[in-house]
C-alpha cells in the first residue's frame, strides 16, 4: 500500500459497524447500525457528499438515523449536518462553540482556492450539535455500548473519540491522520501529542482516522511518531531562534517522506511556534 492508494468506500470495521473512507486523504465518516436505528459519525462537507453517505448507509440499513455525532467543528466533517436532521446531533461543547464563533473562517477555508465548491457550500446553513457534553457520554444502541470521550485540546478544542470497547473499535476523527501529514488550522502540537498518548491507552485493534486508511494500533502509533517527529524538528528550529520560514524549510520528514499533505509543513510550523510561545490556549 502506498500513501496515495488504499481501500476506499464503505468498509466494515466490526459487526454492523462501518467506515466510509475517501481517497487521497479526503475526509472519512462512519456509521453504526442497529435495529433501533443508525448512529452516523460525521456528515462530511457538501450536499453531494452528505447525500452520498446517506445513500451508502441506506444500502446497509433502512433503519432511521438515530444519532449524528460530530467529531469536531471543521466543515469537512460537519457541514452536511442539516441533511441528518431531525436526528439529534451530538458533539463536544467546544465543537458547538467553535462552529458558531468560527463559522465564516470555517467556510472560507474550503472555498478559497476552490471556487467550484461555492455553489454547493452556499447551500449550507449552520446546523449545530444540540446535545453536548464535556468529558464523556455513553450511548446504548441496541445491545452495543458506545463511549464518546474527550481527552482535551488536540487538533481543535473539541475533538472527540468514539470507542466501542466490546469490539475493540475506535473512531478517532482528526485526532488521527493515517499516511498523511496532519492538518493544523487549530492544532496545538504538544497538547495533541498528549491526547494521542492517552488515546493509545484505550483498548482497540481497529481505528478509523479522520483522514487516510482504516488501520490498527500500529498505524496510530505511526501517526503519533510522525507528530513527535514534527515536534522535534520544529522545536529545534524554534530553540535556535530560526524564523518560521527557515524552520519550515529545514523540516526533514525522514521516514515519512512518502506521506501525503507535505504542503502543510508551513502551517504546522506556524501553529507549533504559536504553541511554543504560549499564544494558543
Ligand atoms: Zn479537522
């Protein structure tokens, strides 16, 4: 498997549990099925993608959509929320807050440089999580237990994990990027590393990342190793008093040079500098 090619589409991750995996590191989603209804994990970005996800779900189950869970506030994960109403939308309290406060920036991030998306994104109305929590929430879906867990600031201020302990299955949202450099519009590099350390203590064999292929703990450990490597490379430049540009140009990806998303190094460096300076909460 190369970084750019991996299994995509609907992939079964456990009995009656699925991932919807997009190619080239685009945004993933998931869904868990029961006779009582379907729990959907992230609604994707555009009307076309949300509708596609819904039709993929309908190929597996005709049960009603029982819950939608937003893993965090970024538009590529939640702009499709309105297509899942009236299901309750569950998210971290900070996810709701960031979706409100940063709505315009969240929208502009996807339309700038991609005018072809504007007609689709103009259809998006702010549709917020209406059920929020702070640390943990437990959902029973049929005889299944689903734990929603917040471990702190990481890729955003409101990233949550969905853990199915009986199945050893974890939906990690953008806490995990597999075979692609992490996106950092809101990332706090050292806190994200702490959250990854806590995440790996959970009992799981299968992990669905926010971007990239379904993996195991090994892929998650690689993602964590990459984050630690980026932190080491950037922190060295910071400690030597180099400018952000000098540091970004000097980042050596080492064993991760085949990964997608290398255009993100500038943004990662900029946000890491802000974290080191204490400019990020
Ligand atoms: Zn994100």
